[in-house]
C-alpha cells in the first residue's frame, strides 16, 4: 500500500498492462472497434478530461471523440481492467469543442498532476499517452530520406514507405536525486508553485 504523499507525486503509478508483445498490424483496429475501449484524448498539447459526477477522469469513451473536428494518430497503450486503452491525437482546434465545464475539463498536464485533478493511477497513463502522441506529432517524416512516415506496431513505431526505415519513440532514463543531511533534505520552490508544493 502506498502512503498518501505518493498520490501527490505525478506519474509514479499506473495500472495499465502494456501488452507490448501485442503489436501486430490489426491490434489497433481490433481494439478501436471494441465498444468497451477507452481513450486518452490530447488536443494539440492539451489533455481533454471528462467530468464524472464528483470526479474527473482522463479516460474518455470512444463516443467522446465525436466532438473532435479533426483527429490524427491513434495508438494502443494497453489494457486497464480488461478494457483496451487507446490514445488519440486531435488537432489543437479540438480544444474549443470540449469547452463545456459541465461535461469536460481542458487543462494542461502539469496542472492536472499538481492539482490532483484525476485519480493518481491515471497520471502515468496520461503521461505515456501525451509523450507518445507528442512524438508522433513531431516525427511525421522519415529522418533518413524525408518522405512521410506512417504509424505502425499499434503506434509504437513509424515506418517509411520510401526507404524502409523504421523509427521508434525516444526513451530517456531519468534519475531524481534527494540531497539530504541527517533527517533534513534540500527542496526547491518556484514562485508559480501552488502553496505547499516543492520540487
């Protein structure tokens, strides 16, 4: 069981089963046709959240996508409670279609994490979706020959039809250090942080 303070650390938890071996050519289409499927929707750089009674979630139904005036890439992230989870990239113009505070919330990822807007175990899924879709949005052309590339392996690869090159999302290992002396530690704080938040 995790302590309460870990809920305030964004992106440390995720219940998503990635099914990384399940990346055949039809997996995305199969899961996108599943009526139980959920999706993370990113409009440009902005996540779209759904109000669910007293709570807010980043996991939308596929029917929620109908409001988006334009959709780009879609990827299969994995399974959550035996339901497929996709990530969908819409154009930045889609933000306006979701400005309905009674049903949706439009908020940047950092604010979502800092304010604890969605359940803590959704933050890791949301971050993975945003990172992968950001990669797709900025790598639409082959770095070897300049030809357009296409989504492959359920969204975890892009293939160039012209030269045959395969492109994969970049992964950067991260190490976070805690400077301490005895029972004290060094923390930083920016003026823009909400009260009680340190880095």
